[in-house]
C-alpha cells in the first residue's frame, strides 16, 4: 500500500526506499501523461508531489526520515 510507510515504525529502510521510489515513478508518469493532454495545472501538482517524495528519499538517505503518523 503506497503511503503505508507513514503508519509503520519498524519497517526496514530498503522497503521504505522501494515504496518511495515507486511513488516517485508513479508521480512522474502521471505528470508526463497530464502534460501530454494539456492539463498543466494538474501536471504541476504532480511535479510538487514528486518533489515531496524526493525530499522523503533524501531524508531517508540522511537518516532523518520518520513515519508521519506512527
């Protein structure tokens, strides 16, 4: 489940990394599809979502990432 990492404290880092990378890929794909259909406002929202996921990945790599709701 995408986003489940925010509710589980004891998830392995590699599983968290895989979830974040999958979310990045999905967000970028959605952004490209929206741009291709001329929906630039929504494409920009997907870009922002991708940026948030990249920030999460950076925090995980730095050892500062924590689950949001756990």
